[in-house]
């Protein structure tokens, strides 16, 4: 969903599936924080495999709130193998998401954060 209109269509579709007094639960990367600094990469992570290790990292090329993400994966096992994947994302603020859910008739919208949940991304809970 690379535009506000795309996101609005998606949230309209989601909210149309929520029964009265039903809830929607979802999570999203903490874009509010990322939009402040627009970092050029995410930290790498290393995963041990049965044949060695896998190293993954991403670079981010920002254009306003959109960014091109390039994912690099290095498989270092019996032989060395590298992979590269590219895609485009749009950093969406919590306020934009909340506003769209509220505009679709949801209420009691709350955000839960990693400090409270132990999950690494903010979680949205919206009741219709």
C-alpha cells in the first residue's frame, strides 16, 4: 500500500469484515520512530544453521515516507551463497492508521507497545 488511498481501501475492507463489537488486532513496524530519523539500514542479524550461519540485513533508500528496501541474505555454510531482494514500502504513522479505522466506524482503538506486550512491534486493537 504505497499511497494513502491504497491504505484507506485496505482498512475499509478490513473494517467491513469486523462484526459489531468485534475486534481487529494487527501490528506494524514502528514507523513513527523511523520517520524521524529515516535510517539508511536496519541492523544485521545472524542465525546459526546446521551447516554454518545466515546473515541478513536491509538497506533503506528513503523518498519522503516511501522507501526502497533491499534485503541481503548471506548463507555461510558448506559454500557461500548470497541473495538480494528488493521491494518498496510506505512508512505509515499510527495516527494515519487510527484515523482511518475510526473513520470506518471503529471505536475503542488502542495501541500496545513492546514494553507492555513483549512483541517487537506496536499492536493496534480496534473495536467496531
